[in-house]
């Protein structure tokens, strides 16, 4: 049986949009659990989704660590052996206090790739683009309308990074067509569509 790590932010954790209370979709709804069901006996899914997780340390004080640079090595190593690691980050990078600049997410994710190669060269890395935010994101005071454009650029740079690193790229936005009222988080329908797309993608990779 293959082991697959899903490393990401609140859309991997399964945050229910618009709740404001960190409520999580159940195991019949969130994409990681649906992926497990679709791959059935072929793979074991290891979930690591964290609300607020960013590709790097942007310096904001928080009650818990959300820096992928320090989190990923521990999570990756603790999850070994791994056949595949799916990385989907970027939505939190474009918050207004991060002063996001083009290329910054890709640079940080490249560091995660290098870490994975050191710990387990045989593990295949899949890069998934973060979702493209919509204008309703301004309801969250941590974002401005600029985040909509920045999220599109962020998705593009992850695709370029995958090409540069010769890694499989999963286009999240080809499957996620519906976001919740906050303009950021997957609806239940989008979790299902993402899981369907990812399952097909992994099976074509030979999982």
C-alpha cells in the first residue's frame, strides 16, 4: 500500500467557510478523506492541514506555529515512509501583512522540495496550486482586494516551479469552481470535485 502525505492549509484541514469558529468538514466531506475512500486499498492518506499555514515565516505573531519551513521537515519525517507528498500552499501568503511579492511562495516551496529530497529522495512530490480567491475575500480584514490578483499570480508561479523542478503539477483551479461565502474556502461540492480530480491524477501517476 502506498502512503501519501497531504500537506496544506485550511483547505486541506477542511475549514467550513463562513463559520468563523474553526469548524471542520467531517470525514464524509473533506477532500483528504474522500481521496482515501477513492483510492481505497491502494493508498493510505496522511492528513496534515493547518489553518493559517504559510509557505514561510512572515513574522506575524500567532498562538501556534504556521510556518511551513519549520513545520514541514518534522511532519514529513514523522510520516515516512512516503511514496507521495502533495503540497498545496499560498492562500495565506497573500494576506495584507505579508506584503506578498511575486516569486516568494515559489522560493519557499522550493525549500520544502529540497528538504523532502534530503530526507527521502524516492518520495514523489506533487505541487498543487492554491485556490484563486474571489472578491468576497475582503470580508476578512486580513486580506485586501489585491489578494485576488496575487492569488492568481501565486497559482501561476507554483505551476512554473513544478515545471522547473520536473514535478507533477495539479491545477486546483481546474476542479474547484465554487468557493464559500468568504471567497477563500472550498465548499462541500468543491471538496468532492478536488478529490475526484486528485484521485484520477494520482492513479495516472501509477498510484
